[in-house]
């Protein structure tokens, strides 16, 4: 099973964005692509670098098809194209292709199980909006899941291009290190 924890690629991306333009700024004007579901609670918006952020909780029974489908439909109606891959790593299929993933979260008992759906949309200008939907629950049974946490990030095209270049460089360095070249280019 393919694991796509939020804290891996997405946190790397947030660090990249924070380094681009001055860190965390609260009360940003969010993009129209950051959609809040009806009955959302604990709503927060802000900006990290060039990334507008939105998080909230919504009462939605797993697999939250109504919430995900509603957001996807509104985005597509506004001209956003759903991507079949992760915008940072085209080799990694999005949840639009692979569906929900599950993975353990934490090392203490009881271990939390995270069920996650992660997808990207792209507009004509090259901006990206990423939505992460996840549930956390002791054990991996999905029958009781209803506290859906939604996180969204709107990433401007310039930041997308820089993040993709940095990701490619990191992948190249990781490949060189794994092949034993110690970070030096292979002949």
C-alpha cells in the first residue's frame, strides 16, 4: 500500500513556501479556490509564504464522498483541472486515482490510524490548489469515522515552479546518494 502522510511532502512544501516570502502571516485574503464546506467548524485561514491556507473540521461520515465531490465539482466549474498525480511528484498518483489511503500516525498506544485523501487541481495560469481530507482514529475501522479534517492550500504558479525545481533537485541528490556517488553527478 502506498503511504502518503501529510507531514512528508506537504510539510516540505510549506517549508519551501515559508522560505520564499517571509513566513507565517495570519488573516490573509484567501483564494476563491479555498472552499469551506457548509457546517464547517474551527475554520482557520492564513498565509505561509506564497501559499494561502484553509483548515476546518466538518461532520461527515467516511468516506466523505459528498464533501469531496462538492469541492471537486465547484473547482472544476471554476476552471480547475483535477490532476491524476501529485504536483510535486508526477510518479505518485493522487487520491483522484488511488482513493483513500491509510497509515499509522504516532508511536504511542493506542496507535492512531489516519485515513487520508489527497488531491491537487491546476488552473490555466499554473496555480495549484491542494486538498487533504483526513480522519484520525484509534484503530483502522472506518465505521465510526465522522470528524473529517479538511486542509487546503492555494499555491501560486511561481511557487509551484520553484517547488517543483527544488523537489527535482532533492530527488536527484537522493538518487545520487543512494547509488553511492555521494551526491556527485554520475558520469
